[in-house]
């Protein structure tokens, strides 16, 4: 018998947001993503956003009533105090340039670019207006 799990690959990550239109606009304007489809289910709207550099992986914005916000914080390390999904990691070719672009677009940077020698990457962290944490990674190998 073969192991069916050996075919696992990324499809999407779901992010709960309070307002669909505001979230779609933020991810489009700040991260250059584009909407691929949207559908309603159980009183919520599910909107898939594709990455410019990898259209096969999607962020699914889940919007509608009942969303309770998490505590807003510009402190990356304080954000590790909650259990569950913590952040979304995205590869970029140049972390420093990506951070500067995002800063110019008004995005909050919670960790400036820094080298992680154990993982051989350069990383930075930003947050969206709903306190979803996004890690930007650049390979150093």
C-alpha cells in the first residue's frame, strides 16, 4: 500500500478578516495579490487571493459576521503568546527591498530584516490590519 500523504503540497491558508472589501484591497495594494474567485457559504464569503510569484498557492480571506479581533500589537515577540496558527511565511528574492516597498505602502513592520544563521535565511515580519502576521524569507544559500 502506498502512502497517500506523500503527495501533500500547499494549496491555501485561510485568514479570518472582518471586512472582505477592505481585506481584498489591502492584499491587492500591499502584496500585489489578485482575486481568483469568491463564493458565499454559511453566511460568510470566501475570497481566494493568488500570490504574484506563485499563483498556485492561495490566501483565502474568510469574511462575514462573528469575527472577533485579536489583540493588536506591533511587538512580534508578544504575538507568540497565543496558540494556533501564528504566521504565514512567504519567499521573496530580496527581504530588504520587500520591506522597503511594504513600508512605503504603509505596512507595519514588526521585525526588521535580520539573518537567521541556523536556517540560512534572512527574515522580516509584517502584519496586516487584522493582526495576521506575515514572515518574509530570503534564502542565503
